[in-house]
């Protein structure tokens, strides 16, 4: 596993590789969300059920505008971004079907203010997949040393940086129902 800067991670993302990176609270695993094979690789790495879509993380609303029904966004969403809140939003017709939940047609999105995440997304110029760095049902990773121990050669690149000050993964809220899915 190579280790380097957010800028260096872009060449891995561009070629369908999987990266690990620090977020506000835990390490995340990501890839280009528009690369079906890369997304499927993360499902395999994590042993995650394929019917459980992953979060997309962006550095700016402009990066996700074409993926959602933009006029559905309300003041609560606007005020929470950038920040540590993930929203389940109605997916647009342009959103690839592997990124949203099939029954509800909702996609999980967060716009982050974390320096490493924003650097990755700004340099990549689009959002990335953001799922916790762990195997399915295990605790999310908060120590960089554990990335290599647990994922060995399954992750291609580890982005240098520090975790943020949050103690738990992002809150997930459903825009339509107002329900907190993960607190």
C-alpha cells in the first residue's frame, strides 16, 4: 500500500483504485463513485451487502448537484454543510443506480469541511465514495496502523492526514422523513 498526499491520491482514483483516508472521526475507504468496478471492489473488500449503498462525500455542493433532485434540498441541509451530517436525498435520473437505495431512490451525501477530504475532492473535482474503513460489522478504524493490518493489500493508497475532532461517524438524516438514521 502506497502512502502519500491528497493530490497523489487522485491518480489512484482516476484509475479505479481504492484509497483509505482520514475523515472527521474515523478512517474512510473511497473510490471514484462513477466507476462501477471500483465501487464493487469496496463492497468485496468490506464484505458489505450489495443492497446497502455507500455514502458519497464532496467538498462542495456543486460536485453532487447532478446526482440529486437539487430543488429538494432545504435550509436544514444547507445549514449543515459543510459539516458532519450525511443526508439521504432523492437521487436524480443522472445518478448511477449503484449509488442509491433501490426502493427509496435516495442517495447518501455529505459535504465535508475536513481538510484532507476537501483536498482530495477538490483535486479530483468530484465526490468520492466514503464508507468506514472496517470489515462488515467490525468497529470503524481510528488508528492508521490498523489500516494495513486489516486490509493488507486490498487498499491501493493511504492518504496522509489527521482525523478530525468528531468522536463518532457522521449523523445520517433522511431529508424526506426528518428521521435520524444514525446518530
